[in-house]
C-alpha cells in the first residue's frame, strides 16, 4: 500500500483546537482523495486527534469523491459553529472565491446579513436530519445569488458536522419574476389557487373583473365568487382535475361581484403537483366575456326577430354563400315565384336569372352579389317575373362571407314604367309641334327636356335651357310672387294647378308675358319624380287686358267680365268673376284680388231664383246683347236691400261683359232728378270719388260720398268757400292751379283737406271747367279721393332712403348733408356745433364668436342707447359697419360735448342679452367742434383721429381734439 503525505492546513487563529484539527485532517483527507482520484493509491487512513482513524477511504469510495467534486450544486462541510471545513469547486464558483480562501471562514460572511436568523437555524440542524431554506450568497463585488440551502447533520464518531448543499435558484427567480410581471400586466385575469380553493396570488386584471382588491381576493375562495347555479359544474370539473383524470379544463361560468352584478368569464384551469402527485396549487386564467355573452344573446334574439320578420315579409329574403348558393330563402318565394323554399336550398342563385340578364350576374360584386338590381327570375312554372333586388355583403365587402338580398316583386311596376315610357314618347311627339312650350324638370329644379316651341316663344334653343333652372329667366318683379309657388310644387303639391301669369326673359334680353302651369309626377311613396310644365304666350293678351283694364277703370259705372261655369251636361251652372273695374269693386265692397275668381252665386245666391240668371244664360247662348232698366234685386252685398239697376250685358267669349248702374235713388225720385238733370249727370259720372261743383271758389254742390270720405254732410259744405276746408299751408298751391283752370284746361294735384273730426287727409284732386248744356262755363267741377296710404308709403320710402335700415339712425349720405348745412354759416358765441365719431370696441370678435345676427342685435341696441342720450336737436347716424357719427347742435363749448359723449359711452357699456348669452361692448369716441366753412371731410377726419387715439389708449374712453388754428 502506498501512503500519501498528510496535508496541512493553516487554520484561522479564531478557530477552536478541534476545528483546527478537523481542518488538518480534512486537508490530509483532501490530499488522499486527490491521490485516489488520480489512481495512485487504493486506500487512505487518516488518524484522528486522538490517534484513531477519522476516515478511511479506499478505491471503492473513489466514485463518491468524484461525484461530490463534479456535482452541479455547491457542497461544503461546516462545523457546529458554522466554520467552513470543506467546499467543492461549484461552491467556490457560486461565491466567486478561491477554494483555499473559503476554508476556516465563518459561513455567515457569505450570506446576506438580513438572513442571519435563517442561517442560524440551518447550522443547528441535528444529526440525521435535513433542513432547507432559500438564502442569498454574497459575492466580493456585493452582488448576490439566490440559492436553496440544504443542510444535513452528521455525527462522525461523536464529532458533529453539517453537510451543506446549495442549488442555484437564479433561473427560477428570474422565471418567477417574469411570471409575476407577465401576470401583473396580463389583460386577462390570472390567479394561483390553493388546493382548498383560496386565492393565493391574483393579478390586477382579475381584481378588476371580480370587483375586489388583491387583499380581499386573498381572503376569498373560488366558491364564494362563483354564481350559485354554476357551483356544481365547477366542483365536478375541479374534482376531475384534482384526481388527474384531466390535465386541465375550460368552461364558461358566471362570477358574482360585491354589488351583486354578474360577470361572465371563460375559465381555463390547470395545476402544479408535488413530487407525490398531490396538487400544490391551481393556475386559473379568466377572460371577461360579459360583453360577448350579451352580444351573443342579443344576436340570438335579433336572429330570431329577423327570422320572424323574414318569414312574414312580403318581399323575398335570400341568403347565399360567397359562391352564390342559396342557404336560406323566406316563405314569400312561394307566393311570388311558386317555389317551396326547401326545393331551392343549395342551388346556385344564377340558375333562376333570365339568360338575357345573366351578363349582370355572372360573378358576385361588393354591392350586387348574385342578383342584379333589377332582373327577371324563373318561376316554378317556367315563366319569368321582374324583381328588384337590394343586396348587402356579409362581413368584409372586399371578401364577403356571403350575401343577403331583399327581392321585391316589381312585375306590375315594370309594366307601368314601360307603359309610361311609351306614353311619354307619344306625348313628346305631340307637344313637339304644339304652339305651347312644354318642359320637364327633376327634383333638383333643372330642366331635363324642353320642347322645340320654346324657340318661337322666347328665342332660346331647347339645348340652351336643358340643365338650367327656369327660375333664372323670371322677371325680378315676379320672383317674390312666383318662387314660393315653385317651392310648393317641388314639395309635391299642385301649387300650379291654376294658371299663373308671369314674365320670362327672352334670349334678346327683353321680357315676355307667359301663362305657366305645372303638374307633379310622384312615385308610389309620394316622392317627387319630376314636374311637367307648360308655357303659353299671353304677352299680347296681357297688354290688351292692361289697355282694357285702363279703359274699364275710367268708367264711372261698375263693369265686370263673367266667365261661364258649366256642369257635366254642358249647361251653365254659374259664372266666375274674371275682370272688374274699380267702380265694381267699390260697389260690391270687395278688393279686386278678392272679387276675381269668386263665383257669382256664392256672392249673390238670389240670382238662381231670379229671372235675371236665365237672361244671362240666354245672352251667352244666343249672343244677343241685353239692356234692362230699373231691374229690382234684393242685393245680398247691400244687406238684402232691394235696389234698382240699369243693366247692360253682352256675350264675351264663353261669358258676359256686364255693366250696371244703381238707379235706386233716381227711380224713387225721378221727378226731382228731372229738375236737376245736370247735377244728377255730374253725380252719375263721378260716383266713385267725392265730386264738388265750385262757383267763384264757393261750394255750389257736393256729392253724398263726402260723408263717407270726410264725415261732413253736404249741408256742412254748401255755400261755404272751399278755402275753409283746405289746410292753410296748401292754399297757395290752390291759387296756382286756379289760373290753369281759368284758362280752360284740366288739372291734377294734391293737397290736404280737413275732415269733420279735425284731422287732415291728403287728397288727389282732378279738376276741370264745368259747362252747362248750352256750353257756357259754370265754375269748376272737381273730383277727389283720399290718398293717405299712398302719401304715407311715399314718405316711408323717402325715410328709408335717408336712414339706416338696421339701426333706424340716419345713413351716411343724409348725415353728411346735415353736417354740410350745419357748418355752412357762422354761429353765435355759445352756440357751437360738435361732431362725435364713435367706434364699437372689439365688434369683430362678437361677429366671430356669436354670429352676424348677434352682431346686428348689438348694433341695434347700441343705436337705441346712443339715441336715448341725445337732446331734441341732436342727430345720430351710422356711417359704416360699427362706426357712428353724432351731431350736437348748440353746445356751449367743447367740454359740454365731451360730457354728452361720456354719457353715451357709459350707456353703451351696459350688458346686452342676446339669445341667452350676455355680451358687453364698449365705445371709443372722438370729439371735436365744427368750424364754419371747414370741409366736412376735414371735420370728420379730426373726430376720427381723436377716436383712434381713444382706441390706442385702450378703448372705452372719450378723447377730444380742438380744431387746428387758422
């Protein structure tokens, strides 16, 4: 037997004698083991401290030595006090130190200080027992490495040592960290659950799904959060998993939140087992599918609803595959096409399309599928029927999963459309040669077709008007009257059921009167398809009617034109007023617009029981004119009073030209009328106005209409000078016109005359010399009528021309004229004139923020406030967008004008309420005095400069500027 020299080790001074001896012996043992390993010896005897053998190693032990040295885990032997007696290479690698530097070192120097208690428990491991703990080994650079330390106690003939094995946990820790991060950031709920069902670890997503925080979850079991109706199934599945009969399971279940609400979740569960096969813990993954469940239920409900709708629909509902095979068809297919739904399921839809229509349906498209929008489908009896299809792709239009089509029976509609097309062709061929111009326009009001007759009527070629709006040709004066009617007919009403006269522009630029009528063409749903309109040339007729109306209006007697209204047998059943002069309207007490278009029997139904109606019929039938004197009639328009009339009537087209004269008074007092023939002639010739006979300026006779016009009786005027009743300011004009009348001419003029109630009225006077039957001039006869409305309208127009429409203040032109007049003459001291130039601060922002209507309201309010601050002789005007000019007449000095300007500024600054919003505006004002003889532009420019200085200083202030020295 070869002997190996004993190895020596220098122990640390702090070691006990026993530990030092053990180190020496282990050193000897190490050397012996190295010898065995190399095969140099077969056995080693190591004497103990007392001379006994501590350890005997033979060649049979060699594999164990090699195993310890080469094992993947670190290994070390430590004394009862924790001193390292031995360490293998792996242990040295884990702590990154030389093996020789480890021997004799306290194990605590290689463990994290905070883990001292853990290490103490390990070093107290009793012989024949093993303890495990996770600790961190500390390296020289301060870094640590997690390890699982396993310590086994050994009693070697009374000497207790501990064998330490450490396993590197770095990979596991990193994996656990990755798992933790993954778990915390997962969008699905994750949890580790104990075999008893309690949550050990939960991620935020699961907390959010179940409505509990992590701490509350860890105090909860899975059965407590499970819906009662799902518990039995859950326990069964967990039992299968626990027993190992399934590696995992997946189910959909309901969970309860603390507020009692239910959450649906897809649960996937597996487990991690111990070495003995028992479950260490369960791994649960929960995906919140509440919205999906609701959507699925809603989908099921909707599908059932849609199926019910489809089954009861009058239209055919079809669903096809992407290849066009029918996989559903509604029962309406039997009624429309004769097929039983089961007969055609699975068949290609194209098989049912008419061969001539297949070109439109050879392949599915995003919008058509296998059905063209309109086609013919084969019925079960072999015939074909026209249908209209609306197709919708299912899913992605570019790659649809199939198609859904609504198929409607349009056989009758197609038949009607073809009949309509034929009718339109026939109609257009007829109207092309008609004198009346016809056209069609679509809902967009643009002409789609125009007959050639338009060229003869207005000079335009049909192609020139196609694509345009006929309203472009309307005369400007007719637009306000015609465009509302046009709006009505394009709203699918019969606004143009009556003919309307209007003027349209010819190609030469002139205007021509036409009679326009239009009708609508609508679909089955009442939607407008187009309008058909006709234009008839009535230019000469209108001009003739104008001349006729002028002639009629000069007549003193009432004169109307009546057009016959015939019944279905052709008999005259009534008459319609189609024309009336002023005298007729006044007599009947109706304005012309209300009289025209009314029926005779509606106004005076007594005609039907009177012989006069039969007389009217006879005149129309025979064409013989008629004259009746003294005809008695209970006139409904006169309260049923019996009046007597001289009537003249003659046939006019299919109607009557009818003139009457109320001769009730003459008939009752014929003798008196005979004695005063000239006066009554004058009366009958001027019944429509007040008639006065003057001799040398004194009233000799006045018509009874004086009372109705001015309230005076005839007796109030007779034998009085006419000058007593004329406004004093108009007497000079009367003298001027008297000279013209004296020369034998007639005259037309205006003046004001007093009514009995003290008011003055404007009248229009038509005066001329009066001659008796012998031709001798007998004064002057004058007729007059009150024209207050006309004068008021003229004055209103004049006022509008001189004022600003928005604010009611003077406009720029008027105020500049006033400034020019004000500064054209010298002024006395103490009676200066001042000019104020104001501009609203920040007015553009109001328009931008609240709109121009709000800006207009602000301008209007500011104008009222400015005017309220002025004196009776002062003037305010709007001269620009937000610029105001004020003229102060009769101020004492510049300071007086500044005070008034400041009052205006403060009044304007009060808040203004506009449509629920309150805005506040301010005014910058420049003030200057007017200089006689100075130009208006210079004066306003000086006030404008002062205003600009107020703006530059921040606005909302008054700045005065004196005139420049001469």
